[in-house]
């Protein structure tokens, strides 16, 4: 499995970006090494906050099939249960995408329903 994103979304409430897209991708890509290390030391899928850079943090979740979900966010006092719940909803929706016979595994996810459900989960668990 390569480290090419199969899905990306801006989940911020305010659409004004305070970080460049290149910097956010750099932070997320840098954290993949940490995810790769932690996956083998943990039996949990939710890996909590795994990395930080300036005033940003990265939380991660890794499926049994080693699909990595990463969330980059400004340092907030997110409750770990909220982050875990968010990732679990994303994982459930990813499984639904995999069940689609027209989806090619590891292909880019273009499903508008998937995107809508990710945004709804963010609204419910991250924007409180």
C-alpha cells in the first residue's frame, strides 16, 4: 500500500485557511512514519494524538487492513472519545465504500455520500 491519499477533506467550520495546503500535507506525510511505528506496538485502531507541529496536532486511526485515517487540527481540547467516535464513523463509511462492487480497493474515493457522512461526523463530534 502506498502513501497516496485516497480521500482528502477540509473539515474546518470557517473556510478561511490559516495554513497552506502544502504545509498541511507535509505535516500529515511526516506523521505517517509515526503511524507505521505505533501500529505494531498497539492493538488499538485509534492511535490518539501521534504528532504535533507548531499549534497543530495529528490524530490517527489505522484499520486492520492498514488503511490510515489522519486528522490534522489546531490544538484544541478535543475529548479522545469524540475523536475515536469520529474515526469509527469514517471507518464504517469506508467499509461501505469497499462493499461497492464498482470501487477499486485503494482507489480514490469520489463518493459524495462518503464525503457527506464524513462532514456530518465532523459536525457531530469535532465542531462542538
